[in-house]
């Protein structure tokens, strides 16, 4: 079978698609990928170039031409909430001109499987897709019935067939490595010195803004929630990538890299001996101890991501269920500074129950923590999450999936007091953390109408910190 993935332009490697491609190719299927743009200003910028980048498709006419050249049996999309209408409309446009089978997977169809009712959607894949998609492609290739494939909802014979999910994959070592060739055909991805890896699937926490709780309701009694690859398996993949492709920084994309102390120590001590490259990982303040930070430092940790979220105790622990204290946050930041590990502090403003005052308190907390980059996002109420449902019940936002923004760095959809000031503060958050003397001025500037200058400051400073601080080897 020929499977074509269509995705928007990306910087971070789409490991989900890469894992699916690796599993499909192992079974003899041919897999390809096309990158497209979805923002009008990006399209306009590209069309003005004398020679637009060949790896990005910026017109529908050229996209159709490329699809006809590939002649896929299946066109697949990995879809997040906020981008779902874009992909649905794109798929309809394609299917009006080309006969193919369409499959939608990823977070949006997993949590909103009613997407199967949309025109042009032939099937959706819920949850983990490696085993399910391989079975689906194999059955379709043989001309068999797709009605009973677990993890899939399909349209067949004028009806919709809904199947339960199969158990979670318990032994992650059995999953083929992500297919990197499919991504590194693009020069921007190949030349990027940062390559991404996953070691852990699952999260033990139930933060109210996250889908984790809903995800494990889908998989209730279907296997252990937390699964970790063996040290040997992780190192083998990194060695292969290091041997074949440009690699200067390893990025461990796991939600919480320091979940298992014994596994972490075993991995990192071998990593230092066998890989010896700078790396970035995500940690959690309430799990941080000095010996863990010392271990990270001794084994080449260049930088970490640390989610602080908010300075307000009630918001952080009651509304968000983060279950960590301000003391734990400040102690974690002190240790990172002591061992000279760069860190990115992640925060949210525009939270339900919060206001401009709590957002400014979060800014002051970050100033005290002194991260190398302290940025804030604007909270988005995703349907199906505990906090999202709270917002809809309180009529803080309309219960409409199409209102969700593709990005949580632009605007808020909540009915908030001082909404425009909070949106402006989000844009000026990072630069103020870096230059605290600006705080009195920023308190005045946020009362101006939202404008391009604030957006430019936000994007420019963030880009500088990423390129020259967070991921730049010392």
C-alpha cells in the first residue's frame, strides 16, 4: 500500500508520524509525506520569493499535482484540536479531485471520535496507532473488511462501525524506531542540529488542563499507564541517528524525563560514556532533588524545560492540580542556577479563576526564578479536559470546538476581565523576565490596544533565546 501523510510545516520533528511510518515500512508499505502551509501570511510571503522552498507546498494546485504523482491508496492526517477544520476542509478539497481513502489520527479524533461523521472522513484512529494502522493498511490491501479493526472507527456499506481500543503497547522496545528518512529528506530537518527522542509513554499526573486523564479513561484496564523503553533500546536509536545524521543536541521530548530515578541513572551514566552529547529534557519541580540535578549536570544536560504555570497557590494546586508548592519551584530553580543548567520556565496566563493581578504575580515569580527564558502561554479550554469542561459549565467560553485556536500564544477565547491587558502581558512576559526594570513600564504598556510591535517583541526575543541560549552548546 502507498500511504501519504499530509502535515503543516513544522520545526519540531513529528515523532508520531515518524513512528507510524517506521511501523508501516517494516511491513512493506510505501510511505511518503508532504508539507503544506496553513497561514495566509506565510503563503503570501512565500509566493513573493523568487524561489520558494521546494519542501513546502504553498498552493492547492501544486498539492494536487504532487498527490497525483504519488498515487496514494491512503491519505493520512495527524490532527490536533484547533487545526481540525483546516484538515477537514483540505481533505474535502483533495477528495473532490482525487480518489483515495482518508484516515485521521492524533489527539483530536482520539478525544472527539464523532469526527467520523464529517464529510470526506473515511476512518479515524483512536489512541496508539502503530499496531492499529499496520493492521488497517494490511486489511485494506487485501480487500478485506475494515469493520472490526480495534482502535478504528470506519464508514463502510453506508454505516459507521465503532471499535474499542486494543491494549496499550506495554513493551515499547518492540516498536520500530521512528522513520527519520521520511523527515530528513527535507533539508531544514536534516540540517537541524537538534534531534528528538521519546523514552516514556504515559504520565502519572492528572493536571486539569491536560488530556492525560481523559486518555486513560479510554484505556481503562487496557494496560499499565506508564511505560518506559529499556536503556539499551534508547541508546541504540540515538547511536544510529548520531552515525547517520547531523546531531549536536539530543532533545528528550518526554513529559517528565525524571520519573524513574533508577532508570534515569542507568540511562544517563551510559549516555555519557556512549553518546556524550549535550541534551535537553523536561523535568518537574516537585521531583527535583540536588542529586538529580547533579546527575543531569555530570552527564551533559545542556538545558531543561520546567513548567511553573502560575504563582498563585490556589490556581496551581486546586484549579490545575499541579500539586507542588512555591518553595519546591524556587528550590528547583535555585538548583538549576547553582549547577549552571539553563532552563525554560513555562507559564500560563488568562486562567479561569485568575485575573490580571495573578498574571502579574506569575511574572514576578519568574523574575525571582531567573530562567534563561521565561515565557507564558494563554490558557485554552480544550473540551474533554477537566478544566475545559469547568470553563464551559461556567459559560466562560462557548462549547464549540471551532472556537479553539491553533496556537495558545495569540489570543484567549475565555470571557476574562482585563482580557486585552492579559493578552498584551503574555507578549511582553519574556522580555520583562529578562529585563525586570521594564516592569513599571510594562504595567502601563499592557493597557494599549494589542499591536504588531508586542507580537514582534515576543517572537523575536523567543527566537533569540532558543537559538543562542536554550539549545546552543556551550
